[in-house]
């Protein structure tokens, strides 16, 4: 069995399993979210260090509690921060590791994407990427029996992303998660203004976001196009920035969480 080891443990979140589990449980307890009437089709969650964006992400993840037994696959997409490449990258590994243990990958679905030439194998894109890894502690805590289908999105069109999402969108046991932060390194008030406009675009399902609005814009645009096609509603459940959580107000990063239903 091939394992993709944790790359940012001890940096973006605690490297000790017990400490990490306590942190995740505290984030979930401190950021409740009313259960939706039906299982979400997708979540949009941020991916900074848990001390910064964890409270916002926890709000969205709490919506999954009533549906944990029904979620058997998590299709997780995030942007590439370390490697420039074209298309959508899959790992050749069988599992991903975190201090909480291993999460099994859906290798059958990965092969399906490869066979249909919707994504390609590129372990280098996954090796140091944090946008997917910081989601693992939440998934391992709330959805311990779900298999993971992790995709790093490089220079890909929204049509390419939407084609991948559409392949699994009708499966009632698949949850789509898009990992993205919003604006980066503006003063607090300026960041809030930029992010509010981005949030409005997301709520209106307009797939024209660019990198200055959201670092995961390519994956987000694919989801927005699919949501528009299928009539999914996108509900904002939390918005904060690093100035609200664990940083100063001079150069902040925006974080938003949404539920698609």
C-alpha cells in the first residue's frame, strides 16, 4: 500500500494526534450549525492553518453530522500552491495520512477519471499541497468510513472541473468539497469589501471568479457552473478573515464557508 504522508502536520495543524483531535473537537463544538433538511450536495471550506480558518470550516462541517452514515465518498478539490501544471492531478497513492491515521482513497473512482481522461496522475502536485491536507482531520473525525477522492486543480477550465463533478453529482453517497480561501493580504476593510463581492458571486452561481478573489477559483467556478445547471442553492454559513480569528488587521486572508443543496 502506498501512503501519501502528512506534509504540513506541525505547521498548519498540530502534529500530535491527541492534540489535533482535541482541537478539531473544540472547533466543532464552538462553531455549531443547524442541520439542513437534506444532505448537502457540496461544501465550500477554507484551507489555512486551523487556528486561522478552522472555525469557519467547522461551521460547514457540522452540517454533515446527521448524514455521516450516508456519505461514502468525498470528492475533494483544491488549488495547487506549490506546482504549476495544466489540468487536474490525482495521486497514485492508496491512502493519505495525518496524525489521526490513514484515510483510504477511492482508487476505483481515480481509475475511472484516468480512463475517461478527465484527470491525470501527478504525485508531485499532492506531495506538499496543504489545501487538501488540512481538510483531513475534519473528514477523519466526522466521516471515518468515507473514501477520499482527492484532486489538485492546476491550470484547468471550469468546464474541465465541472465534467469531473458531474460524473459523481448524481450519486447520493458522494459529497463534493471545494477547498478555497478568498482574498489575500489586503487591509481589513478592503478585504471585507472584496470578499463580500465574491460571496455575492458565489451565491448567484456566477462562474467567473479569478485568483484575486479566491485562490481556489478554478475549482469554485466548476462547482458554480454545475450548481447553476442543477439549480443548487449556495448558502453562506460563515465569513471571517484572519483578522477576526488569529491575526492582525493590516494584511488579512478571507475565509468563507458555504453549503450547496
